């Protein structure tokens, strides 16, 4: 098979891969296995420095949020076990999950504000009301990250 003779028309998965190798592009309509990951990596590689830093910050926030929630759930389970009650475990798990979500939302709101997003945009992205966002900003509490 001579890639140089490829006419650019992708009729099957192999053609889509050849198109990618020749043009350094993955079209939206391509369905070949693995090209979705290639397209994502290609988009990342084409980001500006500022966009890439924001992208990394987004994934750091996601990992931190998952870790915070996981830790809060474990702490909640411990609290429940210490009380020795099945009900205590569930209550602790729920409280830990809620606290983890609250802390994660504070981090997300803080980062979005630092990137210059308005309260209205933050509300659309997070699903929080403007009042909830303002409460997160003003009622920082002891574990606040704002």
C-alpha cells in the first residue's frame, strides 16, 4: 500500500488512519477504533501554553475533588464504625460525601473566579444558584479554600 497515492477519501477505518497520518487531522465523522483518543491527544498538543495550563488545572481539580470525596467517605465510615451502629455508618458516609462535595465546589468556584468567570457563568457550569455561589464565597469556614 502506498500512502502517497491515497486520495484523501476515507471509506473505512484504515483510510481514516491513513488520512490522519498524512494530514495530522482527525475529522469529526471518523469512527475508526482508537482515533477518538488520537483526536483528544492531538487537540491537547495543539493547545496554547495558557490553554494547556488551564487544561492541566482542570484535571488536577478533578483528581483533587475525587480524592477529597474519597477521604471524606472514609472518614465518614470511620465515624460510623466508631459509633458501632449501622445507621451511624450511613450517616457518616452521607455527611462525608456532602462535605467532600462542598469542599470540591469551593475549589471549583475559586478556580473559575480566578480565571475571570462571572457568577452567572459559574452558576451555569456548576449547576449552583447564584445565592449558593455567594454563600460559598462569603462563608468560608475553617476548611475553606477560598
